[in-house]
């Protein structure tokens, strides 16, 4: 709508430089420059490489978004930028650029929580939230269950060790798969038997659910999978990649969706939103759809292009903060790699 604020969203938390423009919850343009190929030869993210890539990509990415949206910087009403969590060096690049723009344009600055933004981006796709929603954020670095209720965010659960996406990448290295391994494991799993290998489901025993009803743990699964690979190689057996991938992905999706549905039931929430890079996983999407339908829950999952890191999620979070009356950030805010997932604006 014309009277909605035009928000410039800037994302530089890891290896994607994202710049987007949104008028309220109407996305005008989302441009992303990824440096993932530069990290692939190292088998993971190299912070110094990521920071340098952001410096090189920010200017062209900003201009590309402005041109495609057919707006000028002078028309921007507010600037939203990832303040954390993330790699400190990468965050600092985006924050420096956002502060300079906010100061030069005389516009308010919103330092946005990256994790919460993964849930809020869905409002660009399926309309604004009309009440509290349960959000499962799953990515390479985060696995969190959050209740988003306007300006308030509560955390119900989180990973106690490895995140879901991290567990995929680590086991991918043991299998000799190229980085990032998650998408390849997902493709392999589609042709495999998810019941072929009985991998463990951590924190699902009755005694564990008393203390950690909504928390996750994937380090034990990763260890069990690593030992299975080692035993197979010691015995001279070929690893059935499709069955292995399907069983491994099933173990992750099973725990994530079971705890999400249980949390929605216990909190009496009717809407579940799943976001973050790992939400692109097909087994997670399928199992979430099946279990939410059975429980009578409305499931909202953004398109894959909005699940990975991007400026659109930050612009959406900025628009959400403005709509719910949150105060802008100070120009003195710094990068916070440990920004708590209950604080939308730093």
C-alpha cells in the first residue's frame, strides 16, 4: 500500500550479501550475491573471505535492487540491517553500510535479529500475522522454536549442540560430498528408504521430554552416523548413499516436526511457520505438512528463495518492527554474534 513505509533491508550475516526493498509487506525487489563458491574449496565458511566478499558485493547489490524496484535512496523511509547473530566481520560490513546510509539520509535504523527474521519473512508471502504464531527456524547455525506475538518473542526451545543444517554439512564431509552437503543429501534421500537405518532421535525419551520438551540435539545423531560409516568402511561394504541420506534426513525431520507440533498443541497456537535455510529440505517439508494437517494446524512455509539468507527477510522484519511500534536502534549498535532470539531489534 502507498502509505506503508519503504524499508531497505540489508543482510550480511554469513556468506550472502542481500539487499531488498519492501513497502510494508509488499516485496519490491530482493537481490542476493552469494560467495558460497569461494568457500566450497575450503569445505566451509571462511570468515575473512566472507567479509571481503561483502565489501566487494554490497555496492553493486544495493544499486541492482534500487534499479529493479525503480526507487531512489531518497524515497527510503527506514533502513533495517542484520545486527546478529552471525559472523562478526560479516555483520560489521552490513552495519557500517547501514549506519552510513541512515546518517546520510536522516532515516531511522533498525538492527534486526537474523533468527527472528527467518520467521517474519513469511509475511511477504502469506500476508501479515493476525495473531501469535509458532515459528520453527532451522538453518546451518540455528534450530529454534519461537512464539512470535506482535512485538513480543518467546523462545520455547533451541538446539543444545549442532543445528540441523550443521549436522547435514558435517556428515556430508565424512561421506566425501562437496560443500554445502545439505542440498545433495536432500536429493539423494528422495530415492532412498527412510527406514533402512535406525538412527537415534535425541531428547525424545519420556525422561528427556520432562526437562527438554522443545529442545533439540543432533550431535548424537551425527556421532551415530559417523560410526555407521566407519563400520561399513571397516567391513569393506559400500555405503548405500540414498538409503543412508533418507534415514539420516528422516531422523532429523522426525524430531523437528514432532516437537513443533507438540509445542503448537501445548501453547494452543493454530499457525506454524517454518523458516531458515534447512526448511528447504523436502523431507522436513513433507513431514511437517503431514503432521500439521493431522493436528489441524495451518502450516506456512515460504518459498525456498526466501528461506536462505536474504535481504527480504530483514526488510520484512523491519516492516514488522515499525508496524508494532518498536523503537529504532542507536547508531552506536555493534555486531552481536550472540543476540538473543527474544529480541527483534538490537
